[in-house]
């Protein structure tokens, strides 16, 4: 069922492209006068969405390289048409679903979400997408299923980053079924009303806004319903640093850095850090973890 | 010979040129950061660019002695300036982290004692302080042979700097390992025993 969640960040928060561009020009001009520090706090508290340029030029998508700008540079080679998603495991209707077939069945809506990377930076992103719950219902989740496993495309000839053993490829992620069915959890297919750029995980990716960004797996080719907790890439690489849940939590630090605050992308050189919110500000998911020790299940 | 021509050319380069060129990067990055040239996360870019540049200069500094010994290329007169520029870049790197990135004093201290990669980076920085302080003719004269001993602190500082870089990357990444390997090779070359009264050795070394 679509439209189960209402944006708390509204259209009015979206910086129009034109305004953004003129702001940049203003900033450049001001910088030229050596007064740029005055131009820094343009984006109040990081609550208005980041620009198209920010969202599409600063990505972690290690299949295209580990630098933040590598995906924008290298992901152009990715073929996203045709695209099929294999849905299998504990479902009534397993099979290969084409992207077009999925899009015909789903209701795409706009979701403006905060996005918090485990590296302690954040953005606000106006996604277009559909609820994952709707897709799972289409496939028919069987009663014993407890988890959802996801897999990213593995195509070395188009993904230069796969040459390096940064992670155990292909990238895999997972959610508990109740997390997957939550109305906040979406499969994003677009950005600012346009199709999702390759570097952001085209043609469809997961977005779980209350978890660290790496949970929101990109360019998904397989979704499996399972009874056991599936392995997840960063957890396999370093379980001490990256847990299965990886909920945004200012009180549980990453072993190598604090998670109490974040740098909101777009504030420029002199922006103040802002406090990180529990569940990235999405308190409505707290019930999913009632009674769990979140410092143990990080 | 090529080496002779290179050495002749190097003799004509004034040392102040190294200081001048070395002083520029932080200002250049500041300019880029203010005008959008460092991408959408200028703080991290600046922090990382300065750190990597400092590590590259550590390598250049460590290469001076082996270059002279094994290749006959004489950069000795630039060694102090290379070292001091390296220290200056490390200080700028540290300042970006303190002032623009972490910002919060209590958290800075917590990071230094709690986070191994920051602890290691800070140790490397602290090891460099006496080196920078004694990089002048007066100290060389006053300390005598102890000066050479003291300045061997650059070896652990270099290794710690490379480890600092390795630890802050996510997953298994090759680039920081390359830095550590180069530093290890440059330090390893120093273990090769010198022939007594070898031709490459001169009294002017300091």
C-alpha cells in the first residue's frame, strides 16, 4: 500500500535548481572577495535537500572506485536496460521480474529523506520510489520468512572497482522482515523526479533512512526472503565496526570515530557540525527495536 | 652524464624556492575549498589532500639519502626545507581536522585517546615536533652527534604516518599500503651496510 508515510520535509524545502545555481555563483563571487566565510551557513541546519550536483557527485559505490567522485566518473558505463530483479527464496511467486514490469505494478511517490552515512556526513535527498513492502507483497511473502537479503549487480566489465578486493563481491545487504515492510523503507528509482543516476544505484536501490547509508544497497539484482539472518558485506569485512542493524545511533560510536555528530554536506568549509539524531530522526521506527540493547545489536 | 647535469641543475635551485612552493598548497586548497573546487565536501577533501601531500613529502625527504648514496643525485641542501615543509603541511592537516572538521574540543581529546588511527597520527606529529624545532644551524652545532640520533625519529614518524593512512580507510584498499611499502623500502635501504670510506660519503653531511 503506497502513501503510508507523509514527508516531514516538504517541497518548499527543495532548493530549486535555478536558485541553487545562482547561490553557487553568489558564493563564488563572494569567495573572490575573500569574504566567503559569510556565505557558509546558507543551508540552515541541513534540513533543505541537497542539490542534484551534491547528491550525484559525492557517492560511496565501491564497485566504481573508492573515491567519492569515482562513481560519478566511472558509472556511466553501467548498462541498466534491460534490468531484471530475481526475487526468490520464501516467496509464493519467485522469478525474474523485469524493471519495467515492477514499475508498472508499483506506485512511485516522492520521499524527502535525511541520509546519514556511517562516515559521519549527511545529506537530505528527494527520492522517488515505491515502498519495498509493495514489491514484497507482489511476490507473496511466505509465513516462515524472517529476513530479506539483497544483492548488487556483479559485472566486472562495467564496474572497474571490482578488480580490487576492497570487499567480498558482490555487495550484499539484508533487513529483518519487519524493517523491510516498514512504510519508511523504499526502493528508490529516481531523484528530483528524474531517473536515478547510475552513481546513485540505478535503476533501483534500497533506501532505509534510519540506518547508515551502506545498508541502502544499490543497483539491486536479487531479493531473497530467508528464515535466517543473511550475511551483509560490511559486517563480513569488519564485524566490529559494522553490525547487521547499523541503525543511526549517536550513542554508539564507530570504533574509529564518533557518531554523535555529523557534517551536513553543502555547508561549505566553515559549516558547523550538527548533532546526529537517534534513528536519524525517524523515531517512528523505535518500536521495531523495543527491548533490544542497541549497543549490542549495533 | 645525466646525474652530473641533474646535480648541476639542482645546485642552481635556491632553497627558498622549496619554502615558497611548499607554503602554497594550504592556501591553494583554501581557495579551491571556497570556490567549489574541492567538491561538495571541501573539509574532508582539504584534510585528506593535505595529509596525503605531507606523506608524499615524508617520502621525498626519506629518499634524499638513498638517492645520493645509490644514484648519486644530491638533494642534501634541500633536506631541511623538505622536512620543515612536511611539518608545516602536517600542522595544516591537523588544524583542518581540529578547526573545520571535529570542531568540538571535548570530542577532539576523546578522539585522540580513543581512536587508534588518530592516536597514531598524533604520535607521529608529536615525534616531528623536536625535529622541526631543531632544524636550524644553531641546533645542529649545539647538539653535535646527538642531532643525527634525534633526527632518526623521522623513521618511526614516517611509518606511523603511513599506518595512520591505512587505518582510516574502509575495507581493504591498496593506495595507503603503497605508501607504507615505499617508506619501508626507503628505510630498508638504510640497513644496507656501507663500504668503509665509501666514495659516496662526504664530511659535509648534516
